[in-house]
């Protein structure tokens, strides 16, 4: 596993306003846990989430109501066979692991963890406007890659608050 992750390219996109720098998925997104796929809004701290590294304990989950926000809609099946399994909505800053032809063609790497906004094509992966959205962010003891509706998403390490 360590050989896979050392070749991952991190690509950052600056965002002009605070709501655009928030990472996360919208209510209704299903996250893979030891208890099966569970809507993100039903997760709690302490739940066991399946990640690329194995099972990890969810240390923090935050929910924010954001208004007048741009989100990315990823149509079902547009990132590979059954990926995502249903239409998936996430913040423009949410990091997605790309491990197919897109990684090489766009980012010149075998795989890349990139803000989903970098994958927009205007049709299958596109930015839309929402008047209001509940945005959920998950955090673990270390940076992790979770499975949400079949898509691999980057999650941050729990930060220690001063």
C-alpha cells in the first residue's frame, strides 16, 4: 500500500471565498462503514469507517449549513463503472482520488488527490449553484481516503485546537 500512496500527486486549487475552501460532502452521501453504507448525516464520532488503509475510527464529524454555495455534481457512473453509484454532490474543494486515465492525462501521475472542481467537464462533472446545503466534513487520526458512493475521497487529520 505504501508504494501506491507515495506516487500520489496533491493538487491544490485556491478558492476566493470561505465557503469554497470548505471540504466535504452533502447530506445524502453514503459512506462505507463496517455496518454498511450509511448516509453521512447519520455518522457519529467513534463510528468505524472503511478507508484505503483499513478500518479507522471517525474522530470528528462536522456539519455546516452553507448558503449561496457552488457545489460539484458528479453524475452516477461518470468516474468509472458504478462510480459514483448515484449522483454525488460535494464541495468544490473536496479532494477526490483519481486513479484512471485522468490522473495521467490531466495531472501527469499514476494517481492524484485533487479538488473535485479540477475534474469538471461541464456535463458529467459540473459545478452547480445551491441556495443552501448541509456540508459534512470527516476527520481521522491521520489523513485517510474513504469510500463515498464508490468514490475515493480525501479526509483530513484531526487538528488539535489551541
